[in-house]
C-alpha cells in the first residue's frame, strides 16, 4: 500500500482515479487549484499534510537533497510524458513491492528499477 499522497500537477487524472479506486489517500494539485504554487510551495504543503509527493518532476528531489527542504517523501516516476496506462503499470509494481514507507525518503521508479534513498 502507498502512503498518503499529493499528486503533482503532472500526474494525470486517470492515474489519480486509479489510486483512489485502489484505496490510496491522494490529494490532487490540479483539483486543489495549486497551479500558481511553486514546486517548493507544493513540497511544503505536502510536508505539512504529512504526505508524499507523487511526481514526474526531478525538481522535488533537488529541493530536498541539494537545498535541504523538509520532506515527508517523494515518489518520482521516470520518465514523464507517458500514457496513464504506463504510469499505472509503474504504480502497480510499486504497490506490489514490500516497502517500508517510514519518512523521510525518496523513491525513484523507472522501467522496473526501484531505488530508495532514506534521509
């Protein structure tokens, strides 16, 4: 099971619907009308809500690792710009993995390869 999430602006509605249908607690940046917020502000909102960011955008990792912004967690799906069905397949793989979701951490998933960085 995935932890509570905030979907970044780049996460499609079909992906969000899939997660909700599978019992995942997810807040959508699009539905919350956060398009005017910077990545740093979205990261801060997610952290304040004790939620992981779900994104295709590497900027969140940069904010956490290089700039030291506090995080609960980041799930970074690479690459971006893919069909929702492909993103959903990646999420199914992550959901099937035995992951200790104790924050703070960054999870990177690409083409069947899962990397976890703990802080």
